[in-house]
C-alpha cells in the first residue's frame, strides 16, 4: 500500500526549524499524528463489524463452558482442601520475595529470546515485570495441571488455550513494558510508532479488519519472476487445476512419468522457490518427465465443490491426460500433505474400479489415520467445527486467513507475537524472505470440501475406520496396495511422523518403504542434497510400533532425495527420448507457473 509522507508520519518540507532542531518538539508532532491514523483504525474496525465479509466470533476461541468447568473444578478442589490453596499462595509469596532479593544482585542472562534486552536484568522496573510474568505463567500452568474432573480431551484443550493466554500476556507484547520498542521510539523521535501503526492499519485494511500479521515483504517477490521459475508449460486446464509439464533437462528420460499433487491448502511453488532448493527442478535433472498439478484458488462459486471433485477433475483427469501425452499405461504419483491423503483415497477408488494406472505412490507428510489429532486437537472439536460450518455456509468457502491463523497459533510466539512486535511496535518492514512470502500467499477451501475433510476425515477418521463414502464407493485405507514410499518429518507438528507411520502400517500393499527425515513439515521435505543439512532414518521392519521403529532405524547423513530417487528409478521403466511439453492434442496454453497459482485468496 502506498502512503503519503504525511500518513507515514514524516515531517513535510516546510516544517519549522524549531521542530527540526528540538527533538522534543519532533516527538510531540509525531505523536500528535497518531490521531489521524487512529481515525483510519476506527474506520477499518467498523468495516470488520459491519462489512459483508463478516466476523465469525465462534472462531475466536473455545466455548466459554470449557473455562467455566475448569474454574468450577479448581474452586471445588480448593474448598475441599483449603490448605492446598494456602500452600499455593505461600509459594507465590515466597517466590515474590525471592524475586525482589534476586533483583538486588546480578543474574544469568535469560534463555528466553523475548527477554534478550539487557534492561530485563539491569533495570529494576523491567526485571520485576519479567519475573512476575514468569511466576504468574508458572502458577497458571500448575493450576491447569492440577484441574480434576475433566476428561483428557478437555484438559488438553484447557492447557493449549491457557498457554495462548500466557503467551498473549507476555510483557513484550505491550509498548509500555517492551524496552526494545520504547528505546526505538525515543531513538526515532516517535517515527517507529507511526510506522508501526501504519503497518498495523495496512494489515487490517488488507483483510477487512481481521488481524493477519504480514510476515514478508510482498513487493520483493514475483511468482514466475524470481520464484517458481523452473521452465515448463501448462498443457491442460479445467475448473479445478492446471497441469504443468516441466521441460526436460536430459536427453533421455525414464519411460514412466511422475505426477506430483501438491496440497491445495497452500500453493505448489513451495517445491520451486529458488533453483538451489527446488525439488521440481531436481527431479527433472534426474531424468524424469515431471507433471505438477496447480490447483485453482476457489472463490464462493465453488461452494458445492467437494473431495470428489478434487479426485475426479484433479487426480483422475491428470492421470488420464498424462497417460495420453506420454503414451503409457501407468504413471508414478506423489501426494504432499492433504494431497497425499486424497491420493490414498484415489488409490482405493482405482482398486475398486480395477484400474491399474498407478505404478507407485509416494507420500510426503501425509496423514491417512486421524485417530490421534495431535496439536490440532483443540481446533477439531465441535465448538470450532460448528463455527467453521457456520462460516462456510455464509461465505461459500473457508477463507485462507482462518486456516493460516490456526496454523500460526500452534507457534504463536514465533508466527504471531514476534512478527507483530517488529512490525507494529518497532515499525520495521517485514523481511524479504521467500518462505514467509509463500506462507502468506494462501488458498481458500471450498465450503463442502472443508466440511467433508474436517468432519469425515479429521473428526470421524472414516477412511481408516470402516471407510469413507465418495463417488458411489466406500473408500478404505487397507485397499491402498500399490508399491509406496512415505516420507515423514521428525519434528512435524502438522502431520506428526508417528501418525503418518500408523497410517502406512494399515495400507494393504507388501512393498512399503518408510523414511523419517529430520526437521519439520516444510524444511524436512525441501531438503536438497547440496545443503548436506538434515539426515534421515530408514527401517524395513514396518511391524514395529513407532518408538521401536525409530530406535532400531539406521540413520543416514544428508538429504533423503537421492534415496527416494533410487527407489523411484526401479519403478520408472526404460530410458526413452526426452519429451517436450504437450503433444498434438495438448497444446501449450502458457508458460509455467501458469495463471491459477497467481490467484489471490479471498479476504
């Protein structure tokens, strides 16, 4: 958003010499300009309350009954055992006195990055605030831990949302108790506060009053310009996807082509951010004909689009067209995250139809057994899902910022509060970081598909437990019997490797390879051999429980990419002449990365 010098809080050219010479006057003038920005803030928040986009309060937090039951349990226990309550209070008093005494002498530097400023130790005011916050946080966590008469599910949710409150109330999140922000404000004579308020208002205006912290400088990247640049062409398009065929980089290629299905929650170019870490580019360099699906970013007209549409017009259409272009009877497939889940359902469908088009399947961080909802447990209960159903019924889709916000709260300090402090209190421009740019370039989900996924798969675990009804079939996890390779990530909080492993254990095929790579959901997959950074684990015994599997696994230094390519090569046929994109019945529609990937999500 382009703003005038005045709206950014800069002095006009004809500013008085007195103001320029007097830092106090300059500070006063800058702070006075907050009034104008405050009016813009009020206007955008008014739009949030009355605009057609609406604000669904059901998605702001859990049902208050959860906290009411926790308080009832806590006070019931306290009344039954008042000595316990007094003991807790004595502990708090004791810690407070110890804190005051500790302030009189030097302490070790804190390990919490939020309190890295030396003033958190040297200044009595900030030292007291920090210690009191940490003590209060500990007391809240202890109180939650001691809550009784709640089932395990509700207690997990209580712990999660209590942690959110603790993180939100950190003194670093408030100007008056953040020494970094205060020092910056004085140093810049208030300019940092004006710039920060401008950043805040701009983010709110960009999202109709919803606060979505901008994580990256969006002006620094161009899709198809300096990211997503591997040469290729769109050779097929329908209402659900564009099919990209990447240009060969070798004279010969394997006969059996590869189709990569990325998740439609995000955009495919996470696998093609830049040349040095592009999995897409690397696959073509190994001598494969690679096709990648680029999903549509749906609007409200896709409200009745369901999982069956993604299968029919995505998976089955891509398989059909690739077989025709390459003149083959079989293809190798890859599915990432939710696209891996759906690939597994597609394999069950094809088995029931007697269709042998799939030579092999590779799954990247793909959940197929949702019996353990992991860190998403707080968001997959009825109060939130009911709120999402209400949201998509009104909007026709699940807007991307809702999903992005949910993911961010799993790592709120790193993905919400720290970026917000830098942008809104320090007045800094977000960094030019391609991964964060991709993270903020979200996609909407069609209303029907979102509900099918959240209710049928996440809540009821139908695919793994009895089957999920789609397209006139009951699709079952144990019917996935093609040769498969599953790659999961050791520290993945979105698709925990243990849960991925349990899903693969239930698949019906005898040829199953499982690899656990170090790092998380993105870094574990985008791990090029040139980095020589994250290693990986392998173990052929898939009968073991997850803990025993990992304990007895072999560890290998470096990327899993070459190991997977060796597995894929055995299932890719003879070498043939390299294929140019398209054929006589599939003309090149436009150059990669195509048009669908550039569509922006609804706000």
